[in-house]
C-alpha cells in the first residue's frame, strides 16, 4: 500500500449523491447536493486542503429500466444518453468533480461484488425465501419503483416500493397499502422468491456508538437516524429479481442483481479508484478511503439519509479491509419551484441548459445558494431570482464595484490611492473586512452556506453605506486626503468580497480580480493568504466593467407564463400517455392518475344536441365573493355571454383575455353567488383539481362550432 507523504494538509473526501441516469438533472438536484458539494470543495481547496471530490451517474435499478420501457429502448441506451446530458449540465453549472463516473462501469461491478462477498463471508448476509409482490399482468416480480401504493408511515398515496418520496421512509413493497404495478396498474399478488438480506441488526450497536459520538450533525439527520435505531434495524433484501444491474456473485444468483442502493454508494469508491488510476497512482484512492484522518462528507437530499447514515456505513464496517466512515452527512430538505414540488413529467421544472442560455451561471449559483434547503423545504421562484439579481447582485455588489473603481480611474489615475490617517469609521470597516473572512469561512466549513453568503452580502451593504456616508464625490472637492482614504478603504472591502464570494461565483469573482489589476487568479492564492493581505497604495487597477445585468419585469413575467404553459402542455401529454398505460417513472408518481371508468354510452343524436363553439374571452375578472370563480365575458360570434368558470387561482384574468376557448353554449343558465352563468368553458379536470382549459389549434373565426 502506497501512502502519500504525511503532510499537514487536511484531507477531505467529498461525495455528492449520484443522480439516476434516466433524465436531466434539475434545480432540485443542484441545490440539494451538487452545488453545496461544489462550494464546499472550492472553499476547502482555497483553504489548502487535499480534496478529492466524487460523483457520477447511478445507472442501475428500476428507475432506469422503467425509463427504457417507456421510451421503447434498452437500459444501456438510456444511461449512455443521460450520463452525457447530466455531465454537460454540471459542466455548464461550473460544478466540477475530480471524477464524474458511472456505476455501470466494470470497476463498480467488481467492487460491488467484492463488498457483497466480504459481507457474506462475514456472516452478515443471509439467504431467504420470502414473499414478494408479483404481477401476473407484467409477468414479473415488482421490485422497488415497479410498485406504487400508499405509504404506511405518512399516508402519501404515491409511495414507491423502496422509499416514500414524501416522508423519506425506507419501505418494503409488502408494507405498501393498496399496492399497484407502476407499469400496468395491475394489483400484484404475493409469491415466493429467493433473495439475499443484509443483517443490519448486527451493526446496530456499532452504528449507534459511531453516530452517538458525532457532534455538529444536522438535527434533521440525527432525528431520522435515531428514529430508525429506536424502531430497531433488521435484515433488508439487497438483491432483486431483475436483469439489469450487478449480478449476484453466488450460486443461485442467476437472474438476480444487487439492489441499486447496494451498488450505488460503492460507486463513490469505484470512482475514486478510477481517478487514482488516471493519475498514474492506482493505490492513491486508499489515502482517502482507508485513512482515519480523512474527512469524508456526503452531500445529499433527505431522501438519501437512511442509505448514507445506516446502510452504507454498515457495508463499510462489514468489509475485510478498513474503510473510513463519514465525518458528516449534511442532508438537505427538498427544493421546490414556484410553490409546487418539482416534477419533470408534469412539466413543472426549469430546463437548466435553457436557463443558462439566457442568464449568467453565477447569478443562478448565487440564487440557489441563497435559497438552499438547509433547514426546511425552500423553492426557486422567478421573482425571487429577479430580486436577487437586481437588488443584491447588481445594486449592492455590482454597483459598489463600479462606483468605487470608476472613481479611482477618474480621480486617482486608476491606482489605489494613498490613504490619510484612518478615522473611526474607516477603522470600523477595515475591521469588518478582516473579521468577515473568518466568519464566512466558518460558515462554509460548517455547511451553512446560506449564512456565509448572507455574511458576505452584509459586508457589501456595509461598504455601500460607508461610501454614501463618506460621500467622496463631495470630499473630492473639499478634502482630497479624506476622499483618497475612503476609496482606499472601499477597494480593500471589494477585494475581500471577491474572496468571500469566490466559492459561490467563481467566474464573476475572477473577473473582479482582473478589474482590481491582480495578475494571479484568486484560486491560486488561497483563502488565508488573500484574507490577510491588502492592496497597497499605488497598485495599478484594471479596467472597471459591470459585473451584473438587471432583469426586467416583463422578462420575468414571460418566464412564469412559459413555465405554466410547459406544465399545461405536459399534463395534456401525460393524459395521452395514460391511455397507453405508460404512467410511471420516478417523477410521475405524483401525477399517476387513475382515470375514471367510461360513462354510459350516448347516441350520436344526443351528442349533437350539445352546442359547442369557439368563444373569445373579451374580459375576465376575479369574483370577490367566491374562492373559485372567475367571471368571463365571452364572444360567441352571434352573441356575448357572461360565464362563471371555477378557475380562480389557476388562471389569472390576464392569461385568459384575448384567448380562444371552447364553450358549451346551450347549457341552461344558472346562478352562482348571485351571478348568472350562461354556459360553460370546457376544461380538463387535472391533477390537484386545477382545471386545464381546452385550447383551439389555429385561429378559427369566433363562434365556429365544435364537434
Ligand atoms: Zn411516507
């Protein structure tokens, strides 16, 4: 075994949860684990730590095979495509790993089988013939995500066979209430099959002792784990009756693979081995994984807590070789979008690459860090994004930089001016500049990235206030020394801001370093050296330029409208999918829709009695007296009608005025909340009871009949 020469550099091993290679990653993945992992890694590197950062795609399991079935292709084709897609998104987000690997690679199959064999040899794995859910319609055992049902812990109706997306509970498919096949909707029956079980109970005392000694772990993580201990760990199946995955390396293992959650975390180790081989030092991964002075940190969302705090540590404890256990697992809560859960199959997501085509990556990194779900569920909203870009980045940080540097160019020959004696307010700001480097460092090191960002932004605010109070544009005419002192002090604050924001906004801060006329990139200088130094009088500054561009209201309004349109279009598509019996993938669980039975047949003549026609919405207003109703004025070509529609809160009047809708024109009028409704606007009864208006393809004349 080759060990690196012992140095004083702390060794840090960072992992971010492996995304399933069955679709692009979205803001939830990025805010949930990739971005905090990246900020942490960049910070630790600045602090001089020896960091190895690892991620990759999770390419096994039912999430992949369902995606393949849905698209009529092979699992291999799915993972090949989405590994590339996800790697590109991370690249464009400036999220860098030392190795972004794949769990389907031979090294991971080999390592996962070795882990299994070690556990088997140690007596930690037992073989059991047990009852499993079997679907006659699908002709297969329904492992994991192939089965949906009601969560026995929280009552969520679309829990998956292996875990509940709502409460994060780790489930057994047999415990699901009212189970159904995710493929056919078929109600499965219970049949016997042989599988291998990991005896987690054998590790409980060691796990409890290990976690019990931890300090600085997040409350949400500890609560979750303690509840599992209290319930008592028991054996869990770690094999599945599937074809796609890592073969079970024992006799009788044919047609069975390791559970995806068994081989996925081993992917961190395999990726490290791959990295070491690429470095030409094939044993170097052991420095990180097998030395107790390594600080191993797993970044992940709360749904991954049981696997990273219980199962994977138990697997590591059961190996013949020694492995380090995680130092911390700073799990995040969930990240939502505009008040709703992110859901790609329902169209409720923002395409990351599309976003980055229009807006600078650092503004997104900043906004996501500012809203990280560190303590509770949080969300991205377009208006919040606009506020952060315009008020915080452009007006506070960017404007400070521009004002000060342009002042130096105009009146001090583009140099850092020679200061006079510092007065109390100069000293106060300089003290703040020095203090905040340590304070922000403590936040980044302690996984409270939002607090670090807020502390840095507080320095920008303080500096702006100082600049305004000192009014150098006045002192320039009355007291040139004081003016020079003010600009000198402001430049030191700006220089420090570049450091504080660097892990969050690497590109912007390196640009700022250039504007300050500093040749070496900040990343090469290091946190402590930068924090302690300052820019001397006479230093020649670079060319000032704007750091951020503000975003107009109408741009944001258009983005919100586009998101809603995307969701409406997808929901329409999902209904069509439902007809083809393809209702499930990992994110459709919330939209899995049980279509009601077809109603009694009506005659053609009965249908022709309905007068359906194209109407144009002339006016719309929300009825104050009603929680649900919008009052619409609709032109039917032959006459105008007042129609009340239960769409308040789902459509705004502005979204409807000027659009074409389909109206049932000969419905008997009726009164609601004192107003008459003269017809009905047709809409699909969608998920959440949100109506989705029927739209017309093209622009037929108002009053055109519809059959
Ligand atoms: Zn639940």
